[in-house]
C-alpha cells in the first residue's frame, strides 16, 4: 500500500464542504484549505496524515483569522487509532478547534467535533480524592515525572506503618495496630491485604506473610544504611 499524503485528504474534504454550499480553494495564504459561503465566517482546515503537535500549532495560528478552524487527519484502524482519536478530540475541544477524519480508501469524511468555546467541567469527587491523598501522604516520597517505579501513596504508607509495627511486635489485633500506628483502617487494610504483606492468624489478629517480613527487613536495612 502506498504512503498516504496530505494531498490525498484534500479532495474528500473539498467535496464535503462543497456539498454544503461552500466555495473551496486549497493553499490560500498559509492555510491548507479555505472555504467561504456568503456572509458566514470563512472555514479553514489544516491537513495532516496523522495527529501531531505541529498540526494543533497551525490550527491555533489560524484562529487569529477565523473561529471556524478544523484539523483533518487520515482515519486509521484499530484500538490504537481510536485511543488517539479520543485523546485528540479532547485536546481539540479545549483549544476550540474542530476535528475531522478522512477514510482515504473511500473518501468518507467524518466530523467528530465542531469549533467552539470550551468551558471545562470540574469534577468535585476527583478534586476531593486528589486533596485527600495530598493531605494524607507523609512527606514527599516520589519524584515528579517518575515512571516504571512503585509510587508511594498514602495508602501504601499506612500499610507500611502496619507492617513495621507487626515486624517489631509480632501478630497483633487490628485494634492494637490501629491505636499504635494511627492508621484508623488498619484492620480492614490488613484483611484486604492489597500488597500481600499480611496474613490472618486468628479472628481479628494479623501477622506478616513471608513477603511482608522480607519487605519489612528491607525497610529496616535501608534505614540502617
């Protein structure tokens, strides 16, 4: 299959706009496509074979000419393209830019988003979770931008306190662990055993699993060193 070119998108987009009563011309000034219809705002479409940052840079520049700015890309296949489309529709919405895809095989043009002002809706539950995690986390154990590493969350810090207590005191009742560590949900946390560190010795009493003992020993060694 031959490589797709930006010019392959021009014909389908021009036909799509022409069918809506626009007069369409390519490469007018710095714009890939300009379409005019009566007293309407001129429409500008920037073409790219795929999503790129420069495509959105161009679209933002064209907004100094008209509010009716679209980006158009060749439509791909599979989940990877669908994920990229979803993410870039979200980006385009924030920028106030329209988004079009073109299926080059048959010239199908789809408008996924029209240009328009964007007013983001705030999520109170997400904000509450963020601030709750911030307030509960002790210190600043993670470097911003970290990838492929285990992040230390407030939950993990609480679990570490429970495990450290059990390493020093042996199997204990959940209420004792909660009182001594300040982790109110200690019993539930050890019962859920998210990290595989705890094991139930008897009703209401928990100790460390082999993995938990090994992990607790490594913390002790890290502190000692």
